[in-house]
């Protein structure tokens, strides 16, 4: 009680956040262009799933025919092992699926 009298804002055991601080996600993330480090900050994703997303994306791009768009909606992320509908529901508000090259090839 004495500490509170001298330091009214003293916190004996500070709050430790176990999940990411979603306030730090200032802008939406495009899983078609994001790095694994950016993806790992999403709730419920982590490093392993983020790397799996990038690996899947790079393999799909290497096979060709998709013009840089591997994921066109949140549901496409369920193709990644360990990402199900519950995880997709958690992260959908942080994602955007726009074309990384909206002008298309040959545009000025």
C-alpha cells in the first residue's frame, strides 16, 4: 500500500502479452507479396506457418500460369498445412488480396 501512495501508477506484475500486438499491424498485408516476417506477425500464424505460406506461394509461382496471384481470397490460405477456417477467421481483417501488378504487363 505504501508503494501505491508514492507511485500511484506502479504495477507490481506488468501485463505480458502472449500474442502479437495487433495494433502494430498498421496496414493490411498481401499474402501474395509479403515476407514471412510480416506474415508471422498475424494472430495464430507464427514463423513456421508464415514460412510455409511463402514456400507454397513461391512453388506456385514457379509452376507458372497464375500471374503473381496465388491467393485470391482468405479461403485459399487453408491450402497451407496447419491453417484452417478458425485461423483464417482470425486473420482475415488484416489481409488484402489485390493484384501486385494492377497495370498488367506492358503498361507504362
